[in-house]
């Protein structure tokens, strides 16, 4: 805790001259408030901690994406106009004090509602229950099926084209690899299976994720491993935690060239190996060049990516004049998002990110393909202003308290823990609109419950019939 205070003082004293003292102080408050649930979580004993740290991870998200960027936004200033460029046609004069105050107030309400609801209204709710007596071989068979389905989704366009299949097969990769890791830690994964997972499945999965041109799925896997390690060892894997931001600092500048090649017309016919070779060339061009201007331009992309406080500033500055409040329009897909497309083939596609970018002048009015992220707290303000943030963040805290009691309660079995963690994982990373991120929550929960409840009891082939209680 003392180290965080020292780092904060250093950030304040060494800040750029264009960053006002009050803005810097509010940014530090956001950072420190975001770290409070982290420190409280780590102070608990392993037996007391919720197995999935949903609120600590959410606090870290706000610290990194809404607090820290204030100290680096000077690098995004246009040298001619002095305005801060954050994406496309989006510019702000300076970070809004009102936007920072909204983040601080919203975070405080979220934390208070979360902590209070767990001790009161959610105290007695039951947690997700999966079968507890079953064959270890049967469980491994089901996990191998999930891993195969996940890789099929990553590598097969035919599988990806199936309606609603992504809502199930994308997250089950976390579940399969997470359970393989826990079984290995407990000595319940045969050596040959551990070798196949480590030397075949994991490299294939990482290669597929890297060649998509998106780094967020890799971040999710890294965070998932940190959570599993903390659950098993009782302490954070500090080396991995340090390596995560280093990886992103190194990898992000390579994406512009890679995406230009792999996402263009030529990339449509590329094999996975050719995409990997293209990525290697992107790394060489980025770090083998002495073009400092090019490298600086690429690193600014990472600042754009994490500076969500600038997006909120832009919305606060523009709403309700000249852009009127949205009046809940972005939440309408919640009523239909839980219906699988396999059941309703004509279900409207989620296009809120594109509509948001065009509405606020960040994207051109004629742009119909690109999407601009709409974080939860920004979405609340765009729809209902300050009242939306106050009520919305409190409701998020209430919902998180419920989800933690239902999906991440101490004393759950390993399978229940990893299943709950798989469902909860994306919710801390609140960078996209609410309905997009939560629409598959209920269908995924029901699907995984049915998969294991039926699969562990049905008369399926088994590798070993001894009864175990994971």
C-alpha cells in the first residue's frame, strides 16, 4: 500500500505541465479507489475470499482505463490545436473534472452496493450446484470435448457460421483449460494428457487468438490464469502480473501493419500459418525500423485504447447539448439478446457501438462497419445523465453482489468454481455496452449447467470409473 502511495506522489510531481493539479489529484483518487477492493481481497485468507475476484478486477479496470490515462494524455495532444485526440474524429480540450467526479462517485456507489447487498439481500441465496460425485475419467472426457469445440470454433469458418454457437464455444475454452490446470495441480490429469494440453492445445489456441488481430482475448486468458493461480496457491503470480502490461506494450504497436494485411482483401485467403508469418513480419517492421515517428504513432494507438476517460469526457461535454440524452435506447437489446439466434434467425444484430460513434461525431455518418466502444459508465451518462450514473453504478454493484454469491462463493467445488469464473470473467472489463456484454449470461449459465449435469450422469464412455469428488 505504501508503494502505491509513493508511485502516486511520483506521478503527481512528474506530471506533464499541461495536466492541471486538480485533474491529476482526481485521477489519483480514481486509481486509489480502484485499488481498494484489490487490497481488501488480498488481506482475506484464501478460505474467506470469493474464488473469483469480480470486484477487485473491476476496480483495476477503472484504475487503469479511467484514472491512469490522465497522466499520459499529453502524448495525444495535437501540436497545432492543442486538443487531445482519442479516436477517429474525436477530440476534447481537456479531461473533464465532471467526468472524473462521476467516475469517483459511481465507483463508490458500486462498491457500497456490492458490499452491502452481499451481507443483506443476497446473503441466503443458493449457489450454482453441479454434480459432486462422478468419475474423474468422465469429467476429463467432457473437458476434452469442450477443448475440441473451442479449437474448432477458432479454426473452422463453418463452425463459426453456425447460429449462436459462439456464445457457447468461445467461453468454454477458459473452462476447459482452467479445469485441465486444476486437475494437473491436483495430480488428476494423466501425464500424456498434460503434455498434449501444454504442447498442442495451448499453442494452437494462442496462435489462433494472436492472428485475429485482437489482444483482448489474450488478456482474458492471462487474467483467468492469474485467478486460477491465486485460487490454487493462495498468492498472486507477480511475474505473470508484471508480464501482462509488458506484453501489451510490446505487442500493440505491431497491430496496425498486421491488421492492414490480415484484415484486407488479401487476408481473406490466408491460412493460419500465413497469418502467423505476417505477424512476425509486423514485429520485424515495428522493432527493426529506426523510424521513430512511425513507432510513436503506433504506440499512441495503445493510449487511445486505454483512455476511456477521454470518451466519457467527450460524452459529458456533448450531452445533452448538442446531443440529447439517449433515453435508454441502448438498453433495448437486453429484451432480445438472451434469445439465441438459432431460435430467432432474424434477430437484429447488435450495432450500438457503431451508432454511438456516429451519434457523437467520432465516426463519420457514412461509416457503417466500424464500432466504437461504449463503456458501461459512459453509456449510463449518454442515456440518462448524472442520474443514470448514480442509479446505474449502484445497480451494477447489486448485480455483482448477486452474481458473486451465486457463481463465486467460498466452498464451491473445483468444477463449480471454474464454471462460475468462466461466466463471470468478461464482466469486469466494462468497455463495451451493457447489453452486448451481458446478453449471453443467462443462456451460457443454463447451457453449462445442463452440459455438466447431463454429461456427468449420462451413460457415456469413460476412461476410468473410480468415483471422485473434485
